[in-house]
C-alpha cells in the first residue's frame, strides 16, 4: 500500500468515515500490488528492482471522483500520476513473477456506493487535489479486517537508496528486528500498531 500522509487526507476521511467500512481499520492508500500471501513476497524484493530509477510517489495529483463498475467510490489520479503508479505496479508485479492484470490506480473513499454518494464526495473533496504520501507499507488483515502493518518504508528513503527493503517483521528474530528498525526510513512494527511516519 502507498499510504497517504494524515495531514493531507483530512477531507478524504470526512467521506471515508461515512462511506468506507474500512475507515479506522486501514489508512487511506493507493494499492500498488494486489493482495497476496506474505510467503509469495520475496524478503529482498526492493533490492531486486531499480527503485532509484522509478518515478517519485511522494506527491500525486487526483482530479476526479468516480463510481467504479462494482460500486466502489474512487478518487482518481491525473494521467501523469496514474502513469507513475502504473510504472510501480508493473515493476512490482513483474518482480514478483505475477501475471499482469488490468490495473486502475485509485484511492478508495467508499464501498457499495451510489450516484448520491458521488455527489456527496464531490461536495466534500475539492479536486484537483494534491496528496502527499509518506510510505509504502506491507500489511496483513487481522481480526475484523483491521490492517496490521508488517513493515513500512518512507517514500523518500525508498527512492534515495537501493539497499532498503521490506519484509514481514514476524519473519525475523529479535536481533534482526532491531537491525531493520534502525535503517533510515524504516519503522519497527513489533507493537503491531499503525504509526504515522513524519
């Protein structure tokens, strides 16, 4: 998940708290890779791709709010931001050895939505909207669909180094956890709670 900075997503949360059942369980985000078992994600995935050659994800522009074909309420990025997200998606999927499937970059604002919900969202969230994204997070769903972070890296650190990587914290022994949490841009999630990354 590409996780939005709290301070830039306030207007989104006004909509999400009413329309998204995952509000308070999963942070506002753009999905970069479709969910898959942690065992299918190599521990060194970010050493296998040229992170420094990929487009920056720290700031993205969103230009419209739409109803998807399956009634999700989507905040849709601009063409330029969509291309950046698609580049990351394709690179990650290829690195995972996964088959490419249709990918429509978006940030979900609600589910089981209607045209009335689209009108409500457009009245609440002014577009075009520039959002800041702090980090890329690996997660798993815990009880009651609550997002449980496994590892997280800041978007800035991800671009600036080719040696940082993500992998689930529960795959490590205690010494490895300490070593990982001390790397620049990394957060220790041994507490199992989502934390904002300033």
